[in-house]
C-alpha cells in the first residue's frame, strides 16, 4: 500500500505544535513563579504567542488544511509551527512574527476559498475567525506589544470554535431566532476587540460578546442533545458543555474588568477562556480530529474523563486563587501546576489510546 504523501507535513506540523505546547505551558508556569527549566523561564513573556499562534494556530491550520484538501494549505500550519521554533531558539522576534503573519494569511486565504465554494453563515464565521488571527498578528507587529493582540487572538479561538459548532446546527430543527442572535453576539465580540484599541471599555464590550456567544452555544448547540447519548458522543458533548460554562465564567470576569492588563482577575478571566473553554474543546474533539490528521485510531474509553475532570478541578483552584487575591498566591500556583498535570494526563491518555487502537487493528 502506498503511503499518503500528505502524512509527512501533518505529522511534522503536529510535532512542532506539541513542542510549542510543552514549552508554552512551562512559560506560563514561570509567570506564576514556579520552578521550571531555563528555556521555559526565558520565554515567559511569549507564553501567549506560543500557545495561541504556535500551538493553536498550527493545530487549527492543520485541521483546515486537511478539510480543504489542497497541498498549499499545509504551508500555514508548517509556517506557524516554525514560528514557534524560532521563539524557542531565541532567534530575532520579527522572524517569528513574520511566520505567524504568513500562517494566518494562508488560513484566511483557505477560508475565503471555502466561502466561495459554499457561502453559508458557518463558513463566513470561520473566515472571520481566521481574519481575527491575522489582525491580531498585525497588531502585535505594528504596536510591538503583545497585549494589543490578545482580544483578537481570543476572538480567533472563540469565533473559530463557534463557527465549527454552528455548522452542526444544520442537523437540528430550524430556529428562526438562532442565526440573528449569533450574528449579534459575534458582532459585539468583534466590536469590543476594535473598541479596545481606543478605550478600556472596549474590553468590557468584548466580554459582553463572549458572554452572549456562551449563552448561544449553551442554548442552540447540538451538544445539549448529544449529552443524552452514550460513550464517545456523550463524552464529546460533556466536554463542550463544560467548556461553554467556562466561557461564560470568563466573560463574567471580563465584564468586571478582568480582561484589562494589570487587573488582579486577568489571569482568571483569560484562562477561563483559553483553558476552560478552548482546551475543553481540544479534549472533546481530539478523538475525532487526530485520527483524521495522523491516520491513527483512538478508540473511546471512560478514562477519557480523567483529564477532563482534572482540567476543570485545577482551573477551579486557580480561579479561586485569583479571586482571593495576593494572600492566595500559592493557591494560584498550585492550580497552574495542576493545569499542566491535566494536560500531561490528557496527552498520555491519547498516546495510550493510539497504542490500544494499533493493537486492536493488528488483532
């Protein structure tokens, strides 16, 4: 049997993404004062870039490339993955920024191709999500400050996930109010990201948009129905619903000013969205997405719930530490270390599941 030539860029992109994930998590722990290797400590200032651009940008770009089916689309995830390596190697920052801009351009270009093939609300939403990553990268380059990119990077992640979930609502009975409400929530989110360039109140408007999106997902997503199913379908649904709850929690913190740089609740607000929401989506979709990308089997097992429960419990501890203030700094650090442990358990669970799938195939 001839091997698929597209498997090489897929696996290479995943390896590059995982390297950035590991160091990025370590860089985040360094920001909490944890004792981490020197490389991670030196990259503490680039924690967000490693996680959003080098990891999530690569994984999302790879998923889109597989769906698009064009070889040139793999240039996106490979470029963002290399951008992470540039940061890890300590090479000049503009090199990494240029690679991330190129990767987001490829992702946006692919999204435009999809819209031209099929113009629908969910395809346009995915294109808007890709555009948010591009705008955030350009804002970082233009301002020289990573903080100016944060609302746009968060929009990239949240809007992209919302667009993917919106696609699946086609299998539900049509609700006339669903599409207009989705548009209002998305426009509010993007409007807040724009307004944040001019006023801190823009971040409050941004949080209001995220809150509206969380309510929309909780109300209209197919996960509410799938939660009554069994095995993998139920697991995925519970991952999604728990993630939507964390998105709402992060938005509430943002409404209280928690997205503002320097705010004591900023860590809680940002990580409620990125860890509680986005990684819950990763946990839920990994048994489906990774087999499609790497051509491996990941058979379902109830142990999948272990890293999910650890993620939510550790994030609750971390959030409690942030809410309690300076006196609870050790609690914040413990929560962060437990977050890292939850991600490690998730990776080990997936690896063991792949090995189980191989044994089952041979049997």
